[in-house]
C-alpha cells in the first residue's frame, strides 16, 4: 500500500530529529512542503535564516543556486537539496565565462563599472560580481553605488528595467529572464481586470513591463505579503508570480482572496524546477544524506560577496 501524505509527514518529522536537520523552503515550493518547513521565505529571508540554523544539516527545498547560497554561508554544515536537477532558467541564461567576457570587453573600452548580480545565478557568477541582490534588497544596493560608476546588471533584464524605473539609474542589462514570469498573458490579465474591477493586481519585478504597467503594486514575494497585510477589509488580489505563492499568501493573510494571473498557455504558472522537489524526495534525502551540495573553490569568493551584500 503506498504511503499517504500523512505517513510521509510523520516520517519527515521523525527524520528531522534523527538527522539533526532544519528544512528551509522557498515560497515557490508546493504548499505541502512549505507546511513542513522550519523556515519559509524569499531568497533574502532564507539566506539570512540559513545563518541562524543550529542543526548540523540544512535541507533546502528550492533550486540549486539557493542550496549553494546556504552552503556558502554555512561551510561547516551539510546542505542537502532534494533534487539536484532543480535548476533555474535565469541562472542558466548567464554562464560565468560569458559574463567574464562582457566584463573584460567593458574594461577594455575604459568603462568604470560594478557588476550587480541577481541571486538567481551560479556560484561562479557570484564570485566575479561586486554585489549580489534579491528582489527584496536590489533597490537599496543600486542606490548605494556612486553615480559616476556604471552598473552591469545580470542576469534578469526585467528586474533590471524595473530598477532603472524606480532608481533613475541607466544600467547595462544582461538579456536573461525567468521562464515563469515571462509567460503571463497581458491580454488575459486585462480580461480578468475588466471582470473584477475592484481587484488589486500585484506583480513580481521579474515580470515584463507589459505586465508591471497594469499592476497596482510591484514587489518581491516578501513585499507582497506586507502589501496585502495592509488591507483590513477582505479584498481580491490578482497575483502575477509563481503560482505556489498563492498558498503562502492564503496561509499568511487568509481574509483575502487570491487569483493567479493567467499564463499564455495555462491558467497559472508553476516553476518546473521548483516542482522537482516532492515530499518523497525530501524524505529520501533526509534518509540518505544525498544529494549534498559539495564545497567548490569559487564558494569562498562568492560567499564574501554574499555576506557583504545580504547580511549587513
């Protein structure tokens, strides 16, 4: 007889104690995994949470670059990722050799710049960056950089263009994008807005400008929670980000109603990489201690940039 979700929940809870483990889960994970986690959050919140963990093992339910980040900030701990193939389209769009080539060309042209890199990137890319940002702290970091220094922003062109709008800084943008946030349908979004004129639209800054321009609020996932908390009366929200965020919003602020912004080919947008992590894989990685994120030489330099960018 196959194990039920309740059986697996019990197994995972027991294994956490037996293996001295803490579970971190991103808001884009399935609600069942978020419910089991000791910490849930966006990339910034989870990076900071990882530094407070007192168990010997961290299980990161997210994607590969997030587990790498936890390892860089906790080199002495064992960091597990339920599925090692849980990648990221943004990270894949910016290989370190190509970013290095772009940096070298700019330097050869006499350009004085700093590289600001979104956390959705590989350790090798982080290691050749000056700053690492999340959607939660990107505006703050960009505003710190002197006006006479250019900014090379990688890899998300949509987040970069949003930062240009809110800070007034023109940047050199890498041409990367998130596969989930790129496929919202503006035509169908406008149809929903016409049907529900009282609903508020909230959008992640990774969305293209044609989605952002129809939003009542633009912010990362943590900021979305704070925004909806500000509405005392029950309100409908159309949410333009990865669909599992609706579980977290409903869990955190249940008085409201949350509707997924429609995708071009479906009613909602789920990240296929995040979806690779399942309750069964979470249980199995706790049992076996694998897959484990192994320390890499570039982690040392990347960790220095992370600490300077995210922990101060």
